[in-house]
C-alpha cells in the first residue's frame, strides 16, 4: 500500500495508493461540513481520477464523517442560488455514484444531512459503532438537496426518511445497520482498515464485472421487469465474453480459483 501521490485540495485530501484512491474530507474543526470549495473539489477529483484506479475509499478526518451542508453558506443564499447550489451538489454526488469503480465510505460520528446524502452515493458503507444518522433539514427549515430524496428512500424506505426529516430522529449505528444505511459495522477505529481491505478485494475483480454491478445493476433494479431481464442478459453476455472472464472461468475449472464458500 505504498502511497503513490498526494494532492490536497481545500476541504478534500486525495491520496493515490497503488490502485486505490483515498478521498478524505479535511475540515475536522467544522465537523467536515461541506462548503462549496469542498463540493467542487470532490467533483473535480472524480472527473480527474487516473485510469489506474480500481477502487475509492471515502472518509472524513476526525471524530465525525460529515455534518452536512456548511450552514454559513445556506444563510446567504437566494432561491435561485439555492437551486444552482443543489444542482451542483447533485452533480458531485452523481459523480460518486456513477464512478467507474466502487466507492467505499467509512462513517463515524455524525453522518448527518448532506453527509448522509454523500454516504448514500457510495456503493459500500462501513460504519463504526460511533456513527449516528440524522436529517436535521426539517428542523433547520430546509430540505435535502444532494440527491438524498432519491437515494436515501432506496436504502431505508420513504417512511423512515419521512420520520427522520419530520422529527429530526437520530438513528444509532446499530439502527443504521438494521435499516440498511451500512453494510458493515465495526468497533471504533477499525472502519478505515476494513474499507481498505474491501477496496483491495474489489480492486481485484474483473473491471467489467465491477462495471456491470455499478452501472447495470442499479438501472436494472429501477427498470420494469421485461427491460430489466433484457439488460441483465446483455450485460451478462458482455461480461462473459470478455477475455478476463474466460481466464477466471478457466482458473476455477482447473482448480486454481478461490471457492465461493466461507473463508
Ligand atoms: C458547522 C456545521 C455545519 C458543525 N455548518 N458549521 N447540518 C446540521 O444541521 C448539523 C449541524 N451540526 C451539528 O449538529 C453538530 O455540529 C454535530 C452534531 C455535527 C457535531 O457536534 P459537536 O458538538 O461535535 O461539534 P460543534 O461544537 O457543534 O461544532 C464544531 C464546529 O463546527 C462549530 O464551529 P466553531 O467555529 O464554533 O468551532 C460549528 O459551528 C461547526 N459546524 N456543523 C457549519 N453543518 C444541499 S442540502 C444539504 C442539507 C443539509 O446538509 S442540512 C444539515 C446541516
């Protein structure tokens, strides 16, 4: 895991470690609240990722993953600016969800408001037991604006999101895990190692398989059944037809590949 490069953009630190890019929110004194500079840095970073990157780890420096929108900026915004602001956030978080490689978020402490919207755009979410989730938008007189109204119901359902927005209810890490906000739950301090282990693992998959999982699966899940089945067949045939798949299938048939059972 030798560090190959490090770039510090304001609010976001980017390190390239072999085939893994590590993106870290870097405003711990502000609980990694997302200001425009950080959102722009995230969008730019996702656009500029080197082709050698096979997985991304997204984390927040300090005791909290992210306190959401930098409320100092929201105070000043007109209605028109608010729309433009939200559209920019949506582009940045779309760039995360539509990344060509898996994005693994590590969540500790506050994962609130736009912080939860950002984490929801990742493909795998690792929580530490210190994590807690809230959507204080309702309390602050605002609304989610970073794609959360689309993504969060897909994870936990409209009813739970409605409850969080209307009441400001805070979910514990355990509740978050039960509801589907995290796929992994670990003791404090172990999230990052777990995320890098997962990143190393998924980075070894055939790139076309990962592409199918990231790009085709969510669209199939949203399509009507007939379109879904067709997309699935096309994607299956494309992945299977790739040389990488032929090699991996041969490896299994000749007893060289890892089995699918418990390790
Ligand atoms: C902030 C922000 C922020 C902290 N914008 N400055 N988000 C929220 O409504 C969450 C607001 N934050 C909190 O409720 C708390 O800060 C936390 C529960 C996340 C953490 O509490 P704590 O006790 O660890 O920290 P703190 O003392 O409250 O905050 C430390 C500093 O960070 C303090 O600044 P300081 O200069 O007085 O040291 C806070 O003001 C600052 N800080 N959070 C600005 N969010 C596109 S739509 C998205 C909509 C949303 O995301 S709405 C949800 C916004």
